[in-house]
């Protein structure tokens, strides 16, 4: 019985210490509390921040990664030009959306830090942030879809292998060269 109580007591102590430590310590000094410095940099640069993982991990490569791997994928000059055009268009669409999202997150952060947030302003802010984030995600995903249409089945397989996803092309039936 003593062993049981000793185990319970040690569990309570360990659990109490685990709950006392917060994974958010240090984040209170961030420029925008809800975003890491890396996320802010990605938004400012038009990068995807993992927003297109549904495409990437299901066999729809993104234009940025295809361009980075263009030699290994043996892209033709025409393919490379087409993917570069997609990348440029994606970036042109993503940059203003990223800037808008940064503004919206900053405004929400200021509402909380200034203690001016209300149920109504919170709902409006989070709805706007959600809409912008949805548009940004759509932007990145649609360019993955278009990039997959440029590559051959062999290039898609090689891409998956180079990225460490295996060698099975998940989107073979979507290829339209």
C-alpha cells in the first residue's frame, strides 16, 4: 500500500511540475504574439509556411521546390520557364495576402495588449484573419496543382524520391503535360 501511495505522490509531483512549465514562456516579447519570427519572415517573403502540405505530401509538387530541384529533375527549358512563371505568379499573389495577414494579426494583438478587445471585435478580427489565411492557402495550393500538370510521371516520381517521400507518384492520374 505504501508503494501505491509513493507512486501516486511521485506522479502528482511530476505532473504538477509538467503543468507548471508553459511552452509559451518567452513568446510574450514577440513582435506579433501569435506568429514566430520565422512565420513573419515567410509571410513577408511569400513563402508557403506549410500551407500547401495537403498538396505537397500527396504528390503535387510546389513550384519553389521544383525550381530548386530543376537540374536533378532534368526539366526542359520550356518546363523550367513554365514553372518559373507559376512561381512568380504565386509570389505576386502571396505577398499582398501575407502583408494583409500580418496587419490583421498585429491589429488583433494590439486589441488584446490594449485591453480593448470585445466579443464583437474579436469575432470580426478572427473572421477576417481566417478569410485571409484561406485565400493565402488557396494561393499556394493552386500553384502546386498547376505545377504537377507540367511534370512527367517520371519527374513526379523522382521529385517524391528527392524530397524523401518515397517513389510512388500519388498524382499520376492528374498529369496533363
